[in-house]
C-alpha cells in the first residue's frame, strides 16, 4: 500500500513538473519567404534550436519557411499584429517604417560583401537601425549577406544602353528600380513566386537577383544570359517584434542576439562560397555569362537618379561609401 502511494505521489510530481515546464515554455513563430534549401532557412532552424538550448528550453521557436505565414509584406505586418515574433526580411520593408534605412538598396552603394559586413558594424548602421526601432518598435538583431544582384535576360547585354526597352521584372521596391530605369528598361513588379512563369511565357524578358536565387528558383532554365551587373550588394535583417523584445530579460536579449548573429555569419559564409562556384556552374549549363563595365551602369544611375527621390539622405549614403 505504502509502495503504491509513493508511486502515485511520484507520478503526480512528474506530471506537475511537466505542466510547470510546459507553462514556463514560450512558443514563438519565426517566418521568412525563402526555400528550405537556402541557408536563410537552415540557419534559422539552427538558431531556433540553439536559443532553446541556451535558455534551457524556456523558448520553443518554430520556423515557417517559403511564405507559409504570408508574403514578405504580410510577415512584416505580422510583427505588429502579433501573428509572428521573428522574421528575416530586407531593408526595403524596414524602409516602409523608416525610409532612410533603405539607402542600402541604392545601386552601387557597397563595393562587395566585405564592405556590407563592415557597414553593419559601423555607427551609421547603428543610427539607421535605431531610427527604424524608434519608428516601428521592432529590433534588428543581425544582418545576413543575401547576395550580389545580377541581371538575367533572353537577349545579350554588355552595356547599360542595351537594356533600352527591355521588359524586366523588378521587385516593387523603389531603389531596385533605379538601375533598370536609368538604363531604359520597362520595369514590371511581378510577385516573386510568379517570376519563373512570367519569364517562361514571355510576360517579361529579364529579371534581377543574386546568383544563389537564380539557382534556387531555377530562373536559369528560362533565361539565356546572365549579366554580372552587380548593381546591389543585398542583405537581410533578422527582426524581433516590439512585443517580444520588450518582454525579454537582458540576459535573454543577449542570447537571442548572439545566436542570431552567429546564424547570420554562418549563412553569409555559405552564400559567398556558393556565389563563387555558380559562375562556372552556369557556364557549364550552357548559359552566356557576361562581365560588364560596372562604371558604365553606375554613371548612368548617378546621372539620372537622385537619392532624395526615394527619401534617402545623401549624408547616410556618403557615410556608408566611406566605411572601410
């Protein structure tokens, strides 16, 4: 009898302990629009698990890839609505809350990935990130190199003027339009998920994205030319919602930040390695890969497009360009 009582008490204690643990555990949603094969997803999964470990299971983070919780605009809105807690998203969407942070998308701002990473450690980045946080309440914990944006087309392009009249898909982001329009292209804002079909059926003749995205989305199957315009050295922000960030203790904020920055560094390294290999891969697949004079494209942008047209501050742009 006594043994049965002890067993019952032990089982009850175990159930109570489990209930307390479950109650103490906070479930969070981390969303992005990228494919499960891309490092932005695999490293998010790693970070979610690592945060769970370092907080002794107090946070259970589920990662939702490939627009499962909505398109990029939706998940940004979700930070306000409380439908998501963490997202990976471009500064173009942060710029909808605080326009100056979008200056990083102005063509030929960054020289290369190393310049971008140096910027993320600079005072100018800290000031822009602070401006975004004050405007939105959300907090940027990390920045990942997304890739250098190049052009693909079904007609050869060797100089800026060759894009005259080209039907080109460009994201509906003002600064992304700067280079194509400066070169005379007819830009069309087609949803990312529909780009392959639009290229395949001739709705558009060209698009622009990093080599890794061209590979992941198989745009190379419906394009003949890859033109290394290198017009934007792109990046993604890891953003924590105002609601979640305000609830975290200082110790947990440090854990979230350290892990997310480690994940960003890991993804950045992977992207750089993949980009270096892809030029040869595309050539092997029979595509024409063209090196261009970037100075020709840059001079047209600087002559025909003004930073101020997009709500950017020239002093920010000059400060970024000066980062070593």
